[in-house]
């Protein structure tokens, strides 16, 4: 344990300077590092406001990975306005009162103050991000889940005489090489805001977004520390890889390796998964939706079809909850599969009801910008360069066919691509979804040339 702590402290010392610039330290960062290195026990005392209690929950669980509870050191979370102990000790810091509303780590004798406001307290996470001490239980559960996922997909992809199982195994090996060689993901600032919202929900406040509600529900039973979130992040990436094989036609699952490759070969797509930002959850839900639509033959029996439609609606709502722009999925589905009226109406009704509930609970989550920015223009250029192989393949396949049936899976993927590529010009976080759509469409069109 001691060596793990010392190693983690070295990571903090050599962390990027941007982290130190975001968080203020008093008297200096070294004082905080000495507190972390010491054997002193701690007790966390939060301010009266919900956000302070929420962040104190994170601080308590994070310190518990290297320390034990006790009375040696008080760790106070909040500011002079909501934490009476911080207010009583503030004069000892010699700092202006307004500084207690800035994200800071202040070390006094046997007392550590973690200050800020609801708008910035989450930035103090940067002072702890170098600590990496996952519990044996968390690692064991993550390994077990990963092995179960791999074995299930390997089993189902190896049932026929194709080479899909072998290609899937090769993809998993590439995944583990990426995991072993990549830097440990960090929590993006946008995700940290969601984290604070989720923690507020976990301590009893109302959720402010669908993602924060889902995360907050999990945090009531799972410690909200970086170790657990990063392990979940990698499991979600594994699911994205695995469901890529179900974007290919049933009789040619091995082509899923091409779908996987076309997406993951793009640096822009991989960058969207390098850090914990919520995109992995959204993409995983999106891949599951595409996999269901591309593979499920809806049963003529009403109750079975209802169950299948309900599952499709649930994963669609999960995807919409993370990325509200995906609300157009049901419309594209109904256009591409027009004849099953009962199924289509049920799908539209369930998803519309779910979206309405999210709207009433959380309000309008996004707004389309009025124009492109220099950053988005650069992303557009990068996207076109990195998706060139898929775009050329799609154009070649379309040019080689006399006609494309405007119904079914291929039509659905083509319609989704035509819808979301223009929207991505104004909403750059949709580009990873466009990589997936283009990869799936390429595989479907190329397969149709040989049939």
C-alpha cells in the first residue's frame, strides 16, 4: 500500500501544469502532498448546501483509498458562506474572504480546507487525479465483466463456419494493446460538471440531466472515484468494439472487423474515447440500437414483438439521454421500415413518452448553434480526411449498384448518415457517431455488391 501511495504522489508532482493552475494551493502544493503521504486519519465535514455535501462524498471516498477514517485531520468542504468551520478558521489563512469561493486546497495545522462554489468546486478533482489505487474488488469485477463480455460475443460469433470469431478475437487483442499502451484516461471538465450533478442526486437532490440521474443512481452503491469510472469507461469501449460486429449482415459477421477498423482507425474517433467524457456511454448505447435494428427480426407474435420493441426503445432513450440529438433515430427507423405499423407506432409512442418525461424533468437540453466556429471547421476538415476511405467506398458501392432499396437496414443507415452528417457541422460531438454510421453503411453496401 505504501509503495502505491508514493507512486501516486509522484504522478501528482509531475502532473501537467494546467491542473495546478486550475486549483489554488495554500501555503503550497507540497503541504497538500505531505498530508496525502502521512499516516494521519481524517474526517470529512461538508458545508450545509447540497453541492458541498455532494463533493464531500467524493472527497471522502477518494481519501479512503489511501487513508482511514479518524480524528487526526479535519477535511472541510465548502466555503465561508456554507461551512461554519471554514468561516471560523478563515482568518488563519490570511487570504481574502472571496478566495474561499475559488477552487483551492488550503492546509492548516491538522485541517485541510477544500473550497470553491457550486460553479467550480469540481475543479479540485485535479488535485486528486494522480492518485490511482483501485481496490482489488473493483479490478476483479472489471476483469470478470470484461471476460464475460468477450466470451459471450466470442461464443455467438463462432457458432457458424465463418471466421467472425477469429476476427473478433483479433479485435480484442488490439483493444488490450490499446489499453496497455494508452495513457490513463482523465475526467474531462464537462464530465466533472456531470459528476457534481450526479453526486448531488446521490445525496438526495433532484437530478439535472438524464446522464447525471443514471450516474447518481449508480453512485449510491458504487464509490464515485476515478478508479471505478475509468474501469467502467474501458468496459464501455469494449462493448463498442463488440457490437461493431453486429453492424455487419448476419451471414457475414466477419465484416464487422471492417466496421470496427474503419471507425477505430480514425484518430478523431479514438480521441473521443481517450478520456472519460460520457461519449463512451452514448456511443455504446448507440451501437446497441444500431445492432438491434440491423439484426432483430421482429416476431409476428404481438407479445414478443412488444418486448423487442420495448428493448429497442429503452436503449434508444439511453442514447438520447446522453446525446439528445439522437432523438431522430425513431423517425429514421419508421421511414426505413414502413410496413410494420403496430411496431412503428409502439416504438414512436414509447420513445416520445420517454423524451417528453425527460423534457418535463430536465428542460430543453441542447440548442443548435447558429453557425460553425473555427474549431468546428477544423474538425470538419479532419473528419473528411479520416473518413475518406469509408466515403469513397460508399460512393463506389452506390455507383456500382443500379438502385438501392429505400427500406431495410441499408436504407436506415444511409438515411441516418444523411441526417447526422449535416447536423455534425454545427454539433461537432456528433462526428464520432458519424464515423460509426459510415463504417456500418460501408460494410452493408459492400456486402450487397456480392449478393
